[in-house]
């Protein structure tokens, strides 16, 4: 699976949009981009995933660049409860394989 | 999204005893489940892949005789830490994979194990 690079930490003001970047320059054509988050002392929570088109659900939006070498997770109106470690993971779709977690981005939403 | 439960949420045991952790997929069937371990201030590390009806596949460095995995049904996998020692104290997290396309993984809430 392709390696991803994320900033170690970011701050965001409550109510503002949080934009979390992820670089995956070695991504292959059949690899999806997944985003999970882990709130302290809890299991990771699935947020969203995509292949090449932008995706949106009730939690977030995922913007993938045209060359697919990077993506941005957008939390449109961050709340204090969104404070967590956010993981960007690239993995081949349709495969029963594990997720490989990097160190992620610690997002702190400030009041 | 799909729901995965773990039981117990936390357990304290004496050194030398065995501890069983259950992982259940509540609203979907999972032919594949994964067991991860997370030490403080570190990321999740895969321990083993559990497939229903067959033997688990362990990652390098994980002792299969110490961490026994049973995946007897499509909704239940168990991890038994045998002869636990203080260095086994950790946060154990399971995940279950839903089928049908992109195989999204859903995680349980985790089990905090403290071995005294």
C-alpha cells in the first residue's frame, strides 16, 4: 500500500472549517484513500473514502487532486468533539487486507 | 455505519493469568476481522488477521501461542492473551470488514488491558 504523509498537528477554531492535508504521491490506480479518526482512548472511527472523485457525507468532504497524489479532508464546521488524531490511509480496494496506520494528524479544535 | 462491539472495555488481571477479549460485528457479517494493539502515544499496530473458519495469520513478532485467536462465526472473533505479563498491558482494538465493494473496516471501541 502507498505511503502517506500528514502534518503531525493542526489547530482549528471552533465553527470554522478544518482542512486536513495528506500526500500520497506513490498511489496506484486501484488504491483508495480512506480517512479515519481516533478520539482519545477510543477505537478508530471511519469517516470517508474515495478513489478519484470528490466525496461528501454527513461527517466530511474528501477532495482528491486530479493526479491523485494528494487529498484534503474537510470538516465544514469543526466542533470541540472533532478533536482527535486523523489518519489518512491508502489501500487497494476490494481486498481483505489490514489498514496500515501512520502517525496521523492531531487536530485540536480550539474554543 | 456498521457497529462493532468489544467486551470487556477494560480489564485488570494478575500476571500469569489469561484474558479473553470478544469482538462482535452487530449488524453485518464479517468473514475477516483484524486485531490491533496500541501502546501509549503510538499508532495502531496490526497483530493478526482472523478469517472465519480458518487459522489466524499473525504478524511478524507476534507469538501465536500467546495471543490465541478464534473466529468461530461470521460475527464473533476472540483474542485470548495467555499467561499475561505486565508488558502485555496495552489497548487492544479489533476491526471487522464489511463486504460488498470497497471492504470498509469498522473498529470496535477497544479493550484496555492492565496486567499487574
